[in-house]
C-alpha cells in the first residue's frame, strides 16, 4: 500500500515538477521543495507532541469578566 502511494505521488509529482522547471526554472522548484520540506518538518513535530493541555483552566483568570456572559447563557438554557 505504501509503495503504491509512493508511485502515485511520484507519478503525479514528476510531471508537475517538470512543468515548474520549464515554466519558472530550477530555482523556483528548489524554493518550493525547501518550503514544502520545512512545512512537513513542522507538522511532523506537532503531531509527535502530546496533547496540548497547559492552558486548560486559563479562562478562570477572566471569570469575573465572563460572569455577565455566563449568566446570559444560563438564562437562555445553555449549560456551561
């Protein structure tokens, strides 16, 4: 399955890469490739991180300012 996916990506990516080189030059393809690699690297590190939970109760610092909203929602039957 992975091999098939690699063939699919290569089969669609190679003509696109050729068109970019023909139209814009090798430098444009290099910049696009480097940008894609940087984005993939950032995404991979975000996926490997544990679930973000350091700000779970930070809203409590604003409880006094949110009291009016909380009361309005409660009177409308919306439980928080």
